[in-house]
């Protein structure tokens, strides 16, 4: 963080790049884009399915990153987390704004939103992350797992999850909470 | 495990709302519930801690998703767009200290209501050329709308600062983008390209950023219009010389105005003479 990575041989961190982006450095932005866009698009497309819509939202996210890099505070978390959180948020916004895609998604049904671990990734780190999350999700009850995956990977609100799973909304709320607490403990998250 | 023992100045326990931490972390609450939950967070350090942890946990679900390489066209488009997109000014002093405050909607950003409003078509009773069915492009604009007044989910998303020391100069696109109440919406032009309207009701100004619009023959020009009901005012002509054009509209924006772009004879027209290639509705 002290050295923004301009003259060193090692690749700069996303945080260092974001710091330069905040100064209006477009080369740094391009590097940051190359480093993070696949993750951003991957997450957005997980929710939206449609590729061209997903690229549109990805573009919006990166424009927002450009505009708001000046407000990024690395004391509050990493740059990748900031960007991925923004991506999820914008994907959810798009899903909720688009009634037709909602209808389509509801027809597709729940199965499609469950995590798909069959797809082979060549990137070891991501594979490890996949497996860790898969194991942790496997420790949840069926209802917890369905509720969490519908909410996060489907972008559904808890009331929609309630409709889809045919359980009372209060139950969905508690299952989302105790499911996430279980995941937190399985994944060893502490802040 | 977090237990809401409501000690050390925390607010009284509220079991119903406190169960929303999971849904909040997963971004599964509606607007009203999110606000209520955030207000609750401010009172309860334990709940705040739990929510921060669950938010981090949700991120791991995101990191587990397989990356997808975007098309080269997207990269080119994004890198091109930032050339015409000003950045927000830095905050001089962070005035927010906890999750709840950071996530609260800015009081001066009317974001909560804009999405719904923008989705509403102009009443058909007030139809003119720019409102006829088939000409209404507002739905498409809303579908790609992205609202900066909206509050982000991560700790990083600070509300628009009312203390922003943006220069307020009419005709300055930077001032519009830096306005605390700036909003934007985007739509494709029927003739190719994409237009994004940025507006600030506080400044009563708006600007369009047009990318990839078709160049016009020498006898034609693009013209911008402020449209309010049956009242249509020219907001100036717009030359498209390159791939990206940013232009501040002439005249004052009134809240809820629709901005239309038409193709007119060179020099512009007093009133539109053709069907708009795009209509963007402010809120």
C-alpha cells in the first residue's frame, strides 16, 4: 500500500491499483479491470443468466468503481470484496427491476440456483474456494441451503424465497440467519 | 455466536428484526426492511458484529463462483466510457463510523423512490410523438438504469456527502456528476449507440453521455429536448464527431422531465420534427 506498484516488478494488488484509479489513472483502471472483471461477470451472470445483460451490468459496475474509487477506504476491507459486493448488489437490482426475467427464473425453478460444482475450473484457488463452500453448504439443512442459495445466487428476496419453498416468511428469515451463521462457523469467518 | 444480551448501552432486544441479519447479508431484504434493520444496527454492537461477519460470509459465496472472461468489446467499451466519466471528489474527512451509518440512505438523495418512478410511463393522456406506443423507450431506459443515490451493501458504500465541495457551475458536467443528488439512467439509441442521462434536481441541470452513436450526414444534427407533458423545449444541438460525446443540456431541468434526442435538419428545429431515437426520463 505504501508503494502503489508503479515501478516494481511484482504485480500490484487490487488495493494499490484502486488507489491509483482514485487519482484518475486509467492504466491502473485497465489493469484492475483485467484482474477482476471475470469474477465480477461470473457472479453477475450467476444471477442474471443472460450473457449480454450480465455484461451490461458488469459495465455499470465498473463505471461505478471508476466513479467511486475516490471513496474506497481500505481500512474497511479489500478492494476485491468491495467490487464483488457492488457486483452482487447491482445484479440483484437488475433482477428485481426486470419482472419478465423474474417470471422466467421462477419457471426455471429452484434447481438452477443451486450451486453448480460440476463445472470444471482450471483455476486452483477458485476450485479450492468452491470445495470449501460446497463442504460448508453441505453441512446446512436442506431448507437452510435452499434458502441461502436462492437468496444469494438467485437474487430473490426473502418473501420470494418463502413463496418458492412454500414455507412461512418467518421461517425463511430464521433459516437464512441460522444458515448463514452455520456457514460462517464452517468457513471460519470472524471479523 | 452473537447473543443479543443488550448490555452496554445497546437498544432493547428486538427478536423479530434481529433475525434479519442473514437476509440482510444476502441482500434479500426489501428497501423498507433494510432501512429498519440498519436503524436497529446502530443501537446494537452485537448485532452489528454478527451482521458484519455474515456479510463477509456471503462474500465467500461470491468468491466461489466460477469467473467468466468478458468479451473484448466490453473491455473496450468500459475503458472508453471512463474517458468521459468524471470521478466523485474525495471525502475530506470520513464522518461515518459504523455499519449502520454507512448504509443509511443519504437524506438528500431521493434514491429510494426513483426506481419505481422511472418505471412509470408518462400518462398516455399526454401523448405526443415522443409518447406514442412504440416510441416509448422509457422501459428500456429503466431496465438499464443504475442509481447512484442507492445505498450499497458493503461497508464501503458511503452515502453521498452533503459536505461535498463540488464546484457548482452550470454547464459543468463535473458539477452534475458530483452533485449529492445525482442520478442516472441509460438507454440504447434506436439508430445505434447508447445514451446515459445524468441529472441533478438540486442543480436543475442534466448531461448526456452518448457512446457509439451513428454519425449523421452534413445536413442533419442530433438535437436534445426537455419534455414535460406537452411542453417541449430545445436543450441544444449535439455534434457527434467521435465515439463518445458528453454534453450538458441547455436550459433548466425540471424534476421529472424526459430528455429526448431527435435527428433534425442542421442548425436544429424549434420543435421536434422526427421520432426520437431515445427518450430518457429523469425523476
